[in-house]
C-alpha cells in the first residue's frame, strides 16, 4: 500500500486497469462523495489539506482515465499493455487489436480513397450529432476542465515530455492516440511529417496550449465513445463536434472561449485523419446539414478541422472559427494567420478551396476569414496528395508561431516578470548573506572568546551595548564587565553562563562554545587574581 | 503446523497473542507460570473510543450470537471504571467480579466466571466495588492479559471502556479481532480514528524492541495528532535503516486489522459509513480495515436494554438482532470456522 501521492490513477480511483468509462465515472463520484470536505468518514482523520490534495489527485486521475487518448498515453507511461487499453477505450471499434497508428492509417487510406462509405458516413453522423450534443457538454465540463487543467497541466507536461515519443507535452498527450496514428500514417504516405509536427508542438506550446488542448480533448472523448466506427471517424467526430458546436449555440461571446479553445484542441486530435477525410467529408457534412442554418458552419467544420490539423495554433483556430460562428474577434488572431498564409497556400488543392472560398462570404466578409480558411485547406492536400513535406512543416511552424505570438508572448512576459521578481528576491537574500559574512571577523576555530573578541563581534554587527542590553535583557553593567573581562565583577558562573549564551546567540555565535570558552577564561583568571 | 509456530521471527510474547489455530485441536500457548492450558481460540475486543456508542450492547449480543451458534463464549467486562455488561445481559449484580480476581493474588479466573443464563455464554463481570478499579496497575494488567490469554473458551469477548488509555488499547491490540464500534456521527468517528491510531502506534511500540526502531516510534508518537505519522512514514524511516526489518514490520502491521461495526445507523447512507471509513483509513493510513456491517438504529434494541435483556434473546427478529447475527457469522467466516448447527 502506497501513500496516495504515489498511487497510480487506477489505484487512486480503486478501479481495475481494464475499467470501462462508466466504471471510472462511478468510482470517481463515489470517492468524491466519500472524501467530500463534510464527509463523516474523513472527519478528524487527517488534515483538511491532505483531503484536498487527495481530491485534487482523484480529479486528475478521473480526467486522465476518462479521456481515451490521455488514458492510452498514461497507460503507456505505466507500462501497461497497449492492447488492453485500446480495447477498453475503443471497445466498439472493429479492429481493436490493431494499434492506433495502424487503425488511423487504415482509416486514412479509406478516407482518401473515398471508397469506404462508412467513414464518411460516420463522420457525417458525428458531425450531425455534434451540432446537437457537444454544445451542452462543452459549456459545463469544459469550464471545469479548464480550471482543473490550469492547475494540473504543467505538472504533467514534464513527465510526458520525457516519456512521450512526440514530446508534445500535454498537448501531445491528448493528441497522442491520434497524432500517433496520424503522424505515422501521414509518414507512410507522404514522408516524415510526423517529426516536425511533434517537435514543433513541444515545449513552447506545452504551457500555453496545454490548457486549451486538454480542455477539449476530454469533451470530444465522449463523442468518440459514441462513434461506432474505428479510429478515423472517431478522431474526426470530436473535430466535427466542437466546430459544429461553436457555430450553433455559443455564437455569443461569452461562450466563445470554450468553443474556440475546443477548436484549437480539436485539430491536435483530429489533425491527421481529418485532414485526409476532410475533403470527402466536407461535402457530405455540408449536404447533410445544408438545410439547417448551420450549413456554412458545418461545411466549414471539416475545413476548419483540417486547418488546425496541421497547424495547431489556437490563434488560427480562433480565426477560423470566429468568422464561422460569431465573427466577433477578427482582430486578435489575424497576424499569425497572415504569417501562416504564405507557406500554407502553396500546395493548396483544388477541391477544398472552392468550397471554403464559398463559405467565408456566406458567413461574413471578414478579411481574416479567407486566409484562415485557405490555410485550412492547405493541409488537406498535404495529407491526401503527398505534397505534405512543405505544408505540414509549414503548418507546424505556423502552429508554433501562432500561439508563440499570441499566448506565448503573454506567457513569456509573465515568466519574465516572475523571474524578475524571483531574481530580485534572490539578490536581496544573497546581498544580505554577503553583507553579513564579510562583516564577521575571522574567528579561528580555537579562538578564545574573551571580552575583547565579543566586543569586536558586537561592533562588526553594528550593535551598541544598549541595543544588546535591550534585546538580551542583560544589564548594561554585566555586558560592560563581560567585554572588559572584569571577571571578578561578574556574577557567579551559573548566571554568567546564561548571560554568555544569550549574548552569543544575539551576536550569532555558537552559545555553547562562547560560554565554555569565556567561562574557562573567567575561572582561570579570577583564580589567579 | 500451527500459525504462531510458523512464524519463527516472532518473539515469544508476541507468539502468545498471535492468531490461534483455526483448527479445534487444543493449543498450548498459555503463558508460563499459569500452567499449560487451552487458550481461547479467538479473542474479540470491542472498543470505540467514545462512550455510549453501544460497545457493551454489541459485546453482549455478539456473545449471545456466537453462543447460539454452538460456541463456548466468555464475555469479559474490561470496562473497569464503568462496567455494565452484566446489566446488558440481565445478570444483576454479580457476586464475583474482575476486581476480586485482580486483588486476590490466589484467585483463579474460573472463580469469577458467572453464568449468564444463555447456554455456553459465561461472563466475567467488571469491577464494581473498588472505586479505583479503573486505574489498573501495570502488574495487574499484565496478570489479567496473561490470564485472559489462558482462558478456556472458543471465543473470548472483551468489552472495553471508552477512551484510549493504554489499559484499553492493550486489550484491544491483544485481540484477534479488534472491533471498532462507530456511530455515524462526527464525534464518534473522530474518537474512533483516534482510537485506531493509538492502537496502531501502541502495537508499533510493542514491536519496536524487535526491530530496533524505538527512536522512530517515539518520535512518531510524540508528533502532534494532526500530523500523526502514517504507516508509510514509519516504514519509510525504518526502511532507510533496515530494509529487511521494514519488510517484516510491514507484514506484521498489515496483520493488524481493525474491524468496523457501525452502530445506530439511521439512514441508508449511514449504512455505508463503515465502508467509507475503512476506505479513507486505508487511503491515508495505509492499513486495512474491515467493515463488518452496520446495525440499524432500532428501538427494539433500546427497549431490550431497558428490560436488561440482550436484544438477540428478547427480539431475535428485530433489525438490530439480525444485524448482529450477520456480524457474528461474518466473524466466523473470517476465522474460517464452520458454523456449527444451531441448537
């Protein structure tokens, strides 16, 4: 039995490693009740902050374990067999034994060919579902998760950075299942787009984006679970979900945060697969939801997803969505988008472009919208055609650059400020230390603490006799006598010892050494006299 | 091979209080000086820290339940300052009590055993006469402990008093089953935790001589209650010094199991307090607790006490009586005793 701080998430939640999603949720709510602050079971058992710590960790555990991707990643960290996890996470998947990479690759291939009717349909379904379902889901849990992640993400980033092959930190984690697959598959198709993607999405963003990524990943996860098809659609469904949700309900600014964030994160999940499927899905999705008012949004959703797929940039996603859903904040992310534009459009493909191009006007004639969407499109070809080399790195770089300018700046500023404060404090401390050290006279190890030495120490400390007398409550007369080595005038050794100890303590000397040394002198000298 | 003998690492005195043999063969593990005699196969101590939570009621009725299932049960009222187990059983003022045994050096335990009217259930009543009976001297306590270990019965049930004095704790940790009675209310839970912690560290203290961890245990014991060290901390410290000793210590401490009985559960949620407490205890303290089950709050139980009769005899079909029977059978199941045919 380990202390709870060292327990695995499974041990914390007291569930088997094969536990299904509902099981984990049930365990979590049971434990939350058990360890509620007013729970009788923990009353007077331990300190309140220990209970709080346990609760926080349990929440963390639940967050990780109920998210398909995070859980896969976590299990990998734990060294659990991946297959079991894959089964647990994507039970309904037709090919559960296959690793996520292979599945994604397969799905991707099928999507590219557009021959597999299931995947597009499924995605379309998911998209359709997404318009209705995720929106309520997002607002609640998303906010909650945001709060949770803010406290948690950084701590995990470090560990996952070490272990996760893609080094995406928290961002990489959620994406891992998908990124994994996507990266691998795209690599199979087009080359090594995985490496740049992964490497680029590392530390710089980890801090800033991790929040965003984590926030949404969990939300789509539920959608994922619902999607009956294997990896490809499932990874798409979340993509579609948030995007769809963003236009439908939260067009208001207040909610914008959640969907926007989701938009940013989605790409990281769905990136690879979606990119490929996007082309095929696009039409389907739009056709399905065409009659509804969200038609543009739905149509955009794939492209939307596609864009971030390569470029995770939150800024970009914001742009992409802002025109789609509400068009409230065009100003913010424009620069990064523009910055991204040049590299992106180069390999633009034909099919998505028109569709996308058609959409921006439909929604709003925003200046940033077209560029953003065009970027959006660019990844699509990159994956499907195989010209990815330039694009995916470009996207990835854009990815890093986008948030780097936006959020990263803020972070850097904050960091700088924090560092500055810390440095100032350090400087103060070290200055104080430096101040004191040189001031102390060199006292050899075998020095005799006679009155003279004590006086010198006191003077180097800058104390007057009065000050010392005030603080030590030793009478001035005694202090004077001590310093003048007038042993005969000093009180008996018992009292003198106390005086010397106090004095030494006040002067920052070793009380025992001082008193022993001085008393030795006193007894010897007074004996002589 | 008997269980105590299979653990050569144990010190002799620890041997004596180790789990008895699960089989029915006579076990000669009596302390020296008292002759070789059978020891009770199982000792159940009923404690709980707080007063008025039904320790005596649980003890009495558990004794009745075990006796009814065909076992010889000896109830001992170890609540020296506030003995009333006899009242719960309707025995009346007993002529011989524990204090007679403790004061007169020659008296044998058998001399103070009184029948209860329930077949196979006998009682050693608590001290009545002496007003300082609660303040057991160390020698008296040792004598009592040793004698009790040599008592002849299938089950020895110790009804402990409130509080966490060493007199109480030592009886508790001597038992095979430390029953911790708890009410689903903060005061009781608080005291129960305190009791369990005290018992845990007392046990540790007793073992420290074997492991050379006196300093560690002492420092752990002197820590403030809130930051009381857990098993993890203690083990961690011991491990740094002596990894092998830590292993053994961990094993032995893990064997120290407290069993929970939630009494007077009024709501359905109350029924789960035992599980919750056990779970929280394990989470933070690292030691297992068993939840033996909850006893519903039952006016019949209260009425039975008023009549000075065990509820199990007065109203065997009442919820409280049924709950106690369940607890008794659970204990028997833990001990692996096949329940004999009820008479």
